């Protein structure tokens, strides 16, 4: 992508409405635009990161046995009346009537709808386990939307739903999602800590929130230091091995970790002070086991191996991709702007032409641009006629992991400069070596 053609509305001034750094940087870097209270458009730079985040989520959901579907945003109230949640959900639910005066709503979550899909088709335990997920917009009429996409009214959610014959099966399904979440967040460069959590309007008896420690987090959290050392399971983890998955979950749930709603002062007091982490955190994921809470009232049953009918045992598993972008920025930025982890960066490389219009600089840049793209790298080529200082500031602000800087002096010597955004390290490199530098050893 050539910067001269790229829609990147950078803001020079700090937007006054932004109270936290991620909101400020997302607005300044032209990633999002506020359209209303808690409602945002995703501009090209933001949309690219959102897509990368969703890709990692999909890969890990699929690896753990999930199957992607897509359900509508607008739902009929009838299903919610069946489950008993239509009244319970309260003012957070945006209620709508259609031209026939039918009661509709903009889905805040999809337990009812997915249970309806399940009961229409699945009749036997032989079709279990089943895990269906989608990545879809949700609406919650939050009293106080704030911090940009961190707590918005319309937001993206990955929500997965598992169906099993009995508690044992449902617990194994819960464990698989638990491990998939550890991998998902780690791949985005985040250290997420699973903490015992309150189940709120989703219900059920078992629930964990996945928390990123950050001073700007909305929740108060408490955990043992041990978590900071734990190793996240590799790509070779075997999701078909229930015992292996249960072992990983046991390791990650044994040391004390709880959000303030579930905090146990007595257990906390028993931990040595230098073993404790008491901090603020951002909830990026939340998983629930709720058994037959929806299958009973909605009559979702399967025939078991005993020939009898059983209400299916369920769980649901949420991740907020739009909130995740803000959480990643909270965890990874400096005074000059965002520092994207390579796995979610909107482009891999900022190719900076320090003197656009200079024949030698233009020639080297065009050649590198073509070759790097041909090697499969995403390159944002700054071919504008802005002065060099402004170009560096933009590249730092939008946080691409690498900058390849092409200036007249270097080019005369057959060299370019490569800068690592995170460490600030700079290295002069012969033009001929740039491709090998990014093609292999990154
Ligand atoms: N049905 C369940 C799980 S699928 C559910 O709705 N869970 S939830 O309420 O905990 O939401 C799941 C995730 O969505 C949260 O962990 C959070 O990352 C994200 N999320 C929730 N509310 C908002 C919001 N107002 N703005 C941005 N993200 C949100």
C-alpha cells in the first residue's frame, strides 16, 4: 500500500475526549472514528488489525474443535421469552419493534439463538460434542460507554457455544476453550491471566475471566505471582486428549486468582505479600459453564446411549476482538505511539522514502516495495512528499514493527537503514540484503 493512496486520517492534536492512552492513540492514528455514544467506525488501519486479531481467534477456535457460523444481529424477542431472559436482561438490551409491531432486539449475546439452531437439528448424543462460534456485532446499551472501543455499546464479539451430553463432557469442552484462550492471547503478545469470575446475566456455576494486567483496567484483580512465569501451551497441544487439556487447566487454576466480585479475603490474607499481585485488569475474554440453564426451558434434548432423553449441557465462551485492540495498545506503546506485536500489526514494514522525487531514492524504494511484497510481506510505502521528521513521527505513531528508511546518503553508499520499532535499534544494511533480512531471519 502506498501511503499517498492510503486513507489514514492522522490527528495532530490529542483528542480531548480520550481519557486513556489506547483511545487516544487509536483516534490519533486514524484507526477508528466515533459515530455516536459508544459507537465507532473502523477505518482502514484499524480494520486491518481487527482482521488480524480475528484471524488468530479463528485459528485457535478451529484448532480446539470449534466450527464457525454466522447468526444475525437482530433477534426475535420470542426466543428470549422462552428462556426467561427477556425481562431479566433489563435496560442493557436494545429493544426494537418492526413494522408489524413484533418485538425484536439487537443481540447482546446469542445463547438463545444458538440453542434454537441446535434443537432444530441435533437429536442424538452421537452428534456430540459440538461447538459453534461466530464473530458478530453485539449491542449493549451500556450506561457509561467509555474508553473508546474498550467499553462501547456496539462491539464485536467472538462467542462460542458448546453442547455435550453430560457434565463430564461439558467440563472437557470448557477446558478446551480455556486452553484455546491461553494460546489466543499469547499469540497476540498478551499475558492473560484466567481468574475465577462472577457469571452475571449469562448465568451458571463456573466461569473464568481472562484478564490483562493494566493500570487503566476497569476491574480490580488479585492473583499470585506464579502466573507471570507460566508457560503457554504450544501449537502441538492435543485437543483430543481430555486428560492433557485438564492438566493444563489444573496448572492455570490452582494458584489464587480472582476478580473483585469473587475475591476471598481470607484466602488472600494467607498468601505472603511478596507472592501477591494486586492490580487493575482488562477483561478480554470470559467463559461460562451453565449446564442446562437454556436447554431446559428451550427444550433442547438429545437421546443418550441409555436410550433416554437428556437436556444438553452447555457453555459459552466470549472474546471481545474490538476491546482486544485497545488492550494490546494499553500493553504495548511508548511516548511516540503504538508498538504492534508482529502477529497483529496492520503492516509488517514501513518503507520510508526520505526524499520522494529524488531519482535514486525513488528507484531503490520502488524496487524494495515490489520485492518485499512479492515475498509476502505487508508493506506501507511512505511515498509522500512530507518532510522526513513527519514521516518518522507517523511511522512511530502507527507502530509498524519495522521501518526501512531510504535516504539519499545511504542510497549513494548502496545502503538503507532498518529500525526496530520496539527496541529502537537501527542497523545499516546493503540494499541487496534487505529481502533476506525480512524473508528469513525476523
Ligand atoms: N455469552 C457470553 C459468552 S459468549 C458473553 O456474552 N460474555 S461476556 O458478557 O463476558 O462478553 C464476552 C466478551 O465481550 C468480554 O469478555 C469482553 O471482552 C467483550 N465485551 C463485553 N462487553 C463489551 C463492551 N461493552 N465493549 C467491548 N467489549 C465488550
